[in-house]
């Protein structure tokens, strides 16, 4: 089963090659399609990407910086996998967690799998209480509105069946796309799963 990994990138020259190498290590276990969507980086990110074309399958060059949401939306026409996963380029999320994320899809035919930073799993860097509290309130509000028990609606790790994701007709260009994805998925009668993941927040 092919899984498409979308990597939205903006000015990540310090991390882009490392994350690409980490994702590529997972190719020995899974059939991955790696799609990079560069959101008009102004540092050496795009140069490094082009110099290492063996580390990805497709590169999308966005002509102007419009945000993470726009970079994701602009990638969807290139997706060929049965599922797609968003992979941030800043090393906060570890591709070693792919096994946990993919298992519900492979074993239970899940439609959606969220990686929760607040459930069991690997090591998690302790960050600011206010950020954690704000995420808790937002996740609680979304859970109330959707009647689905989410613990981390703003997680960057969202594995979704590609045909479903493409049908959402997303429009949010900024990081707010995370909430738009959740709310639009929740309107459908889908099989949701959640797994604990590690998190190395910056």
C-alpha cells in the first residue's frame, strides 16, 4: 500500500536534509511517496532540496509564501498514495513514529489516524504550560462540537485516506488548516483512531 508523505517547507535549511533522510529510512518498511512543497523559501532550503533530488519523489515550488495550508493544498494533485501524511520539516515530529501511525490503517482499515502528543508513546519535550492549556481548551471545544473525543487537534501528524482528504475542499492557507481539517473530517462518518507519538518541540 502506497502512502504519500507531504512535506510543506519554508526556510528550513538547518533541518530539511535531516528530515528527508529520516523519512527515507522508512522506505525500507513502507511504500512511501515523498512530496515536498516549498513555500517560497528565501534561505538555502530550495537549493539543498534540488541538490539532493534522490531523497524525494516530487518537488512543488510555490512562487509566493502563502502559508502551510497553501503548501499542503498545492500538493494534493500530486498525491498517488492510498493515504497521505503531513510531515513537518523542523524535526518536531519523528518518522520513527510512522509504525504507530500506519498500524490502524493497515490492520483496522482506519480512515483517519491522529498522532497525539498528549497520549502514551515516546519521549516528549516539556514546553510552556500556556501553550498546552490552550491546546487542551481548543481540543475540548472541538470535541464538544463534533462529539468525537480528540486529545490533540493541532497535531502535525494526521494520516488520512487520500480520497477523503482531497474531498474536503480545504481553503485555509495558514496553520489554521489543522482545525479546518479536523472539523471537515468530523462531518463525515469515518473511522477515527489516535495513537501516542513522541514530540520534540522547539
